[in-house]
C-alpha cells in the first residue's frame, strides 16, 4: 500500500534566530488566556509517540527539532513537553532508543525561540533537587521566564537499573517527590544557606543563586494517573498531565482531581495527550492512520512497551486502563486519537475541553511535515470556536 505521508504545505512558518535584544522578559505562555492550550509531546525522542516503521517517521535529529521549534514558536503553540527516556523498546525500530536529555534540550530550545514555554521532564530519583534547581533557573534566565518543570517520580525499572537505582514502593516514590519539590522551592525562595533533613534527603548549607525569573518558581506540571500521583500533583503542580481513555469517564476523573486540588487549597489545570492525523478528508486521514498504525506498525515494540507499562505502572493502579486498542497504542502510545479533517479534529477538541481539560499535547508521525497543516487549518477554527485567541 502506498500513501502520501503528509500533505504539501503552503506556508513557511520558520523564524530566524531571535537577537538577544528582541527577547525581553514575558509571562510564561502557560498562563495566557487561551481556554485550551496546545503543546508538542515527545519530539525529543526518535519515533516520537508513534510505534511505526514508515520511512518518514520522526527521527528527532537536532536539525529537525530546531526547525520544529521555530514553526511552533511562530504559530503560538504554548509549550514543548519532552519525554525523559534512557532506553528504547526494541522491535524493528527500537523506538525512543535515541533521545535528548530534557534539561539541556530545554536550554537549547530556549536560546532559539521567543515565546513558547519549554518544559524539562525530570525523574525525581535520578536528578538531585539541588542540581535541578540550578539547571531550571539557568533555563528560565536563558528563556526570559519561559521554563517549565515536569516532575516524574518514575515507573520503568529497566531504565533505573542503568543508574543502579531500585525504585521504592509506589506510595514512597511520591513521598520522595514531595521532599524533592519542597527543597527545590526553598532553594528558589531562600536568600541564605539552609539545612534540610527529611526521610529521603539530608542536606547541609544549601544555596542556589540566582533564583529563576518566574516567582516563586517556574510553571510546574506532573504526569499522574494513580491516586497517589494525583494527590502529589494537587499539592505541587500548576497542571496535571493525565491520560484520556474515553470522553465518557473524563469528567469523573477531572472532578476527582479538582476535589483533591480544592482540599489542598489550590486550583490546577488538567492536560491530556493526543496523537493527530489531520488531512483534507476523514477518509484520507483514516487510511493513513490504518497504514502507519496498522499495516506498518512496529508491533513488537508497541507490545513490549504496552506490557511493560501495564505491568509496572497502569496495571497496578487501574487494571481497566490497560485495555486499549492495539492501533491506538501503535499510533500514539495509547494517547487519545484525533483523526480526520480539520473540522472533525476541532469538534473532538471542543468535546475534550467540555469534559474539563484545559489543554492537550499533540504528536504526529512527522511533526515538521504535518504540524504546518494543523496550524493553517485547525488553529483558525479553534479561534472561531472561542477556545484560542
């Protein structure tokens, strides 16, 4: 079967690198007035979110990432959200076997963009909070206040084995995460050295100047699906990043999250993740989806990833969450599919927003081939729908 992987694009959205004089401090775009925020997910890793063998799959080389950063920045996309991966998942492509580390990736993206927020995804057990505070403050200064932190407490023991670290029981991971976060914020707020003694950290005379531009800290999100993870996010984060299994149960999950945040005296936004195939017609989009996520799926890699994640993470916290269509997993690692013509994509996003979500990440088979069409055709419709300015 031969299919055109993506449409011919009619607009060049790339920007020249901004001069330092043009990059003045501005509010983090995660705090703007758009009712539904958009981000790009997993662009720092080979394959992105797709488990496919198609020749034009995302390679995540730096030249392509740099081009994508300019396209997204010029289009008004709110944020970049990379994944923190250390090993691939085998199969034909060893998807995500090559990836860029997220703190240094964020610093590099910050230096070549003007507006977009740049998250760093940080594994709590693998990155010391004193180091993380210094790195995040650096990125915040380079970006003039656009740094973001995605706190991850961990699930993939195979990766942790590379560091000689054995994961604690599930609940304890988030207890360590809470200490880690408290230390981070205290570094940002304290003007004098301090000691810290907790269950997981025993630190002496901690300092960390300069503080970040954003006060009291960079915008923070936490990816969470379990009850413990959601409690952690409600206490620490500005946004919770969670899976959308179906629109039918989304509102119940968001109501639970809002209740937890309310109990903590806070309000948080809820983001989800999607994979996108947007074409002129529904039929064309469906054919390409069936092609890359069905006929050309890297089935062994997708099955290995799904079994490992379900065994070590989702299956432990919610066994019903593991029952996903194989095409959906190959298409976007189990994220919510947005497949169809621009109007259909917008209708689905309206439903997602109506369920209570304040934004979503987007992933494509090839970001640079497909994102410009999304920008040209979908973003104006979202503006007409009142979800974006």
